[in-house]
């Protein structure tokens, strides 16, 4: 309990890893998935739908401003999965837009435009999707490991 009340440092997670990893997983159904992911896509807390959850576009707060959920739930490398998710979504978005452009404009494909627009879009997409990927990753975690009352700290 004392570990949860200590001031947060870069080396100390907000919640003990052993207790967090030992929790059983659950699946709430499609309605629950849509609710949690919809909240994350609106940049709101996936748990309560409130906020604020962002200090600024590039940084999450330590806790939700409404329900007090620790936005980094345990492990020090918690958001590595969100980085992978961000890159995969960026690549898929590129592939879909590239193929759609080819199909729509065939046989007069604007190759010159694609030559500079595609790399530019690929470079910008991970930055644009950054806060969304972190909150979606948190949302998936909340779906599989529901919040317990001891994780919430009123603000």
C-alpha cells in the first residue's frame, strides 16, 4: 500500500507490478468494447469517459482528472504496446489510402504526387495518432483487466 502512496518518480510505477499482473482477465462484450474505445478516440478516460487525461498533446497526466485512474497501470514499459499499435495503424492507414488512390485514379495515377505525399504522410501519421494510440492501448488493458476500487484515487 505504501508503494501506491509514494510520489511518482520515473523509476516507480503507480501500481505494483506483481499485484497488477496477477489479476484475472475478462472480456466485457462488444458493447463494452465500443464504449471504451469510443472514449479513447475522443481523448477521454477509457474508464469513466471524463477527464482531463492529457497535460498536452504529447503527454498524459499521471491520473484521470475525473475518476483518478492511474493512466500508466503498473509496468515501467507499459506504453511500448501503444507504440507498436501506433506504427501498425499508421502503416495500415498508408496501405489503405495508397491502394484506394490507385484504384480511384487508375490508369492515370498521380505518381509524382504520391512520390512526395506518401512519405510525408508516413512521417506525420505516428505523431498525429500518438495520444489516441496511448489511450486506445489503455482501453484494451481496461477491457482485459478491469479497474479495481483500490486503483482509483479521487482528485
